[in-house]
C-alpha cells in the first residue's frame, strides 16, 4: 500500500465507503433536496467510469488533499487563484474579449484561492485515469504527467522572464495538431446557427424555443429575475460595457438540464438585443446559481472566506483573475438572497475530445499545450481582475519554490497521480455499490419524483 493510501486510510473499505457518502451529502445536501431527480442523473453519469466519478467528486478530492502534506506550499504558493476542478476535459475554445479564438482552461465554477499544487495534482490524476482507461502502461502515463508538468514549469519561467504575459495564448497562429484542429472547428461555428437552435422568429422578432429544460416564468418570478438582471448590469466593468440598447431583454426563460458539475443549480437564459437591432446579432446570456466551490470547503483563511459576498460574485471575480481577456459580459447578481453568475452563451466554445486520442505520440503534444494553458491561468489575469487576495506575482512565487528542485517536483507529482488514481478507481467501485444499494440519502431511490 502506498504512503498516500495509508494516510487516507483507504484500506478500511467500510470506513472509506462511508467517507465518500458523507462527503457527497455534506457537499450537495441542499441541492439534492431541491432536485433529487437531477442528482440521480448526476450520480448515474458518475457511475459510468472512474474518470466520470472523478469529474463529479471534486469535494472528495479536496477532503483528501487537505489531509496531506504539501512540500511546495508556502505563504504565497498556498494563496494562488486556482481553477479548482482542473481535469483533462476542462479545456476548450472560447472567443476572448478581443475577438480572438483561444484554446484554454474553461469552466470556473469551482475557482477559488488555494495551493497552486491542488490544480496540478487534480490535473495529473486525471491524466493518469485517462491513460489507464486507454489501457496504456504506467511508463507511458508517467511520461504524460512529467511532460505536462515540465511544460507548465517552462511556461511559468517564461512568464517570470517575459514582459508581455497577457500576449501569450494558444491561438490559431500559435498551435498545431489536435488543438489547432479544435480551434478550426470552433471557427466554423456561428452565432446564427446557435440562435437557430435555441430560438425562433415570430413576425419580426426572436424568442426562445419551447423544449426540454425550457420553462416559462409566471409574472412574479419574471419580475424578480428582471430585477436581478438590472443589478447584474452594474457589475460589468465600465470599460467593457456596450451601449444601453445592447442589454434590452427580448425574452427570458428558466433553464435546467446541465452536466455533471451543475446538477440541481437553478438557471435562467436571457435573449438580449446585442450591439444593434439586427436579429443576427442577438446575444444569449446565462444566469446560473453559483455553487459552493469545492476548494472553499478546506480553505480556512478567514480573509479569503469573507472577501466573497456570495458564490456568484466569487465565480465572476475568480474567472477574471484566471482568464486574460475574460468575457466582457461576465458579471454577477443576487436572486432571492442567493448569488448567481452571468455570462454569455457563446457559439465558439468547443471542448477537447479525448475519444480519438489513443496513441502516446498523439497525446504528448496535446499535454504540452495543456500544461502551458494551466500556467497561463495561474499567472495571467484579466485587466479588470482584483489583486486584493493575491497581491504578488504568482509566477515568481511558483518559480521560487520549485527552483533547483524541478525533478523532485516532477517525481512528487507523478507519485501522487499514480497513487491517487488507484484510490479513485477503488472509490468509484465503492460509490457505485453505495448508490445501487440506496445508501446515499435522498437520491438513491428509483422512484420518479
């Protein structure tokens, strides 16, 4: 048994099974109560594979890493903006605030302030799980983890010695291979196609289509949601605001039916005018309840906890801190005393698909890009980001703690990824057994709601 497994006491299967149940219930009990059917769906998706379980159980990951020694955490490197749920499928394309297609880390629902190593540990473990799912030997998987880690450290050093950090990005003119192809595919997508899927024209205007997951609001709820929308407008940075006509709301619906990470979270979609009155320039905004960030459950720093008013604001502030040239429509609001994050539903978002990546020589160049993308989110912020919580140069702090110990860092990262992937595979089996036998309160029943 590995030292990590001994520290986490995973040998006692009954104790570990109960730990998984308790951690999931503690993290999701309120949402489970509000939307048990959504969580049955979430848990069945998590049951599909160890990687799917890992994606949906960030709370378990943080409950574990918080119990481990971190030899790379000091006063600064333990206080870095992190993505919070950094796995190999949380990368893809977006159109940045300057109109450039970029391949980068995406999904900032779990973003917070914590150890920079937590992102790397979660990422490295996901690589190990993917490699295992493709029946690759440990020697190859170790090569993957070390390659991604070295690319990360190399890019951090480039940020230390460079003076144009914000200019770095993975774009059409700076990428090759699969990542370049993903960008090209995003380039073929159009706002018109997305609007045709989500909306329809009535006479001379546009409205949302009826369909699964779309809910019309009664008058009272609509008024509350519109009041929240007006509050949101005040959170858009002044230098990113469009003309007032752009924010005219043409239609509004409730939404449901999200992925593994957002199960049970209430949401709304707004159809707004856009830059002008041409129907082809209409924009769709999402207003989704902010979830409790998984790292926030183990970060005890009072200053960090008290800095955020609610998890909608926390999500928006974190995204600006992690993403250079963030969505100009990004903001936040409150509805019925609960925080929501607001951003554009963009047609230019394409996720990296690992299905067709099977051979090591195909995977290695992709991992080089991913490692550099992780360094970018840690080290390069949007111009409107807040520097109160992290008032230092992240790249300098990380470089200082790793300097002269790069190989030791790579070995530590690989040891963790290998051993924790073993834990996750066992946890997946325990989770499936617990779920099948009705041991997770409120969601294990097969009775329809």
